[in-house]
C-alpha cells in the first residue's frame, strides 16, 4: 500500500518529510491540502489531524503527524538518516527538537506574516522581533556548521539536517540571505548535491496563488 502524505508546497514541515522520502527513495502519494482556502480547518481534515496542521503521514493503519515524529519513524523504518551510533542519535534528536522550537517555528511564522498576509495586515513590530530571534538561531546553526559538515556531527546527513534546512530553501523573503552565513551556505549546497534532492516547489504543488 502506497504511503500518503498530506501537505502542500509552502509548508516547510511537509517539505521535510517529502524530501526525506525522496532521498530515501520511498514511493508516496502526495495528497494536496488547499491550506489557504481553509481545507486544514475542515471536519474531514480534523478527522486525520485534530491539530489542523500539515503534514499528515498515512501508511496503512498508521497515521502520524508532526514532522519530527514522522522523520524519526522513517529513519527507524529505513535505517537511513538516523545517526550511526547511540550518541549521534541523541544529537539528531537534540537538533531536531531545537529546530522545531527555535528555528523552523520562528521562520515559518515570520515568512507567513511577511508574504501570505495582505500587505496592510503585516505587523512590522512583530516581524522585526521574530527576525531578531531567528538571527540568533542562525548564529547557533552557523557556529555548529563551522566545525561539522552535518548538523549532528556525524559523517553523513541525518533527519536533523533535513529538519533544519527545509525553510532555508524557500524564495520568499523572511530575513535570510545565504551569502551572510558562510557555513550554512556550504551546508545547504551539500544538501542540494544529495542524490534525489528537489526544491520544495518542484516536489509539491503550491497552495498560495502565484502572482503573474
């Protein structure tokens, strides 16, 4: 039975899971969620995920939500991207939790406020505040990557890399410029060079109307 992934192109958390499956050569059926038209708030979607968020991963009788949980499941099921030792596995978990708490959550909100709200409803003070918080997180990540090729410190990429990198590939402005962060830039190039890598908008259809 083919795995179903409910998501959409603008969702960085959906991209994390889709990219993991693409790199691990796992066949899946993407079920597009029309997020900006309220599909994630529908009763039908709530039956899949009462949290009202993407992604949702369905494999037979197993339904999982939250990208970190899904990535961990896939790493354990496939034996890929999970770390090569118990110590590395702890580092993978540490950085995945950091990403969800300090990095992706802040970037996702800031990117939404700056790009997907009507221009007259974009809260400038909130955006400036969250951009400052994200900048501090960039410093943490860039410092880690100054002495490590991959986020968790092992010899190859893990789900920690796939979790932390996802939002940084999006073209919409949110205050990130690769040229400003030498180590992050090199790391992103290494991820782009992985066999099977795809840009989020090549991997999943967009939900937000693209301006001509």
